[in-house]
C-alpha cells in the first residue's frame, strides 16, 4: 500500500475556478510535508512545506493545509490560470537520517479556457 | 547554470544496451538523489549520495543499476543490459546540506526520459 495517496487522480476545471487536491499519508513518524508542482517534461518544483506543527501555508494562489492527527493534507488553488495545468505531487519526509522523501502519484490538473 | 542539469534529456536504447545518465547538481550542494518516475506516477527513490559517499542504494531495482559520484559533484547513473521495464524518467535532485531539516529543500533537474525498445 502506498504510504502517500492522492486524490483525485486527475481533474479538469475551467480557468478562474478554484479547486482542492487531497493527500492522505501513513508515513510515521513524520517530519514535514511538501506540495510540488511538476510541469510536463520538467522536474518537480516545491510550492509549500509544512512541519507537523503547522496547519496552513500559503504561496500566492496556493494554500496548503495539514492535519497531522488525521494524516491528511490538501492543496487549494484559487482563481486558476491556464499555467496551473500540471501534476501536483504530495511528498512526505519521515524523521531521522537524511532527507529521504516519499512521493504520492500526483494529481494531474488541466485548466481549460 | 543556477539549477540542476541532466543529460541527455532523451535517450532511446535497444534492449540489452548499456546507458549512462549524467547529473550536474547545484554547485556546493552536498546531497544528491536519483529517482525513477514511471509514466503517471510520482518519483521513486533510487539512491542517495552525501558528497562522494553513496549512503543509501536501497531503491536500485537490480544489480544492473549502478550510480557513482566520484568527486562529490557530478553523478552518473548507469544501467547495464537495459530492459523495457527500465523505460521511465530518471530525475536527479540535490540539496545543500546533509541533514533533512525542514528547510533543506531538494532541487530537481528536468530529468532524462529513457525509452528502451
């Protein structure tokens, strides 16, 4: 079973609309959680990072939330733009050792005009 | 350049060929990671270097996969006797420090798309 699960697998929305992407994880103990944006043919780029003590973090039109008790996170995108079309990947890091990351499969978002 | 670079960007190999994929991390970054990303999936960890030392290779799928970073900067991922199931995007990432603090972000390269025919 995947330690980081994301939903939906894919999503189509119209430009200007809002959307929310979900991430459930079982990684324990937990150090931090990041949301990455991956454009087609590019490497992932970090959008937000939250530790277990943070429950919300914003980066422009992107707002991430974290509930460490239920091991759930969400990424909310406001007023979507065509350039938001990408895969959004939830990534969890456990504690100890080096910076080993566990990736979800991603949600593929398509924003249509 | 300022970011992580990888070469080649695309590689087509016949089954059974050996391939070598190169990663140039951000200058001064201690940690270097290799990931394999299958189509429609998230990246999966392959191996980790701290400077020239390969501290974790638990993600390498078989002994046909080999990685090195002899001088603690550029790294090469080599795949011997390629198989069709090796077809994927291979991502390299580097980070500044050796410890996973919350601010120790991994910066990713654009990846090498390997297609094995």
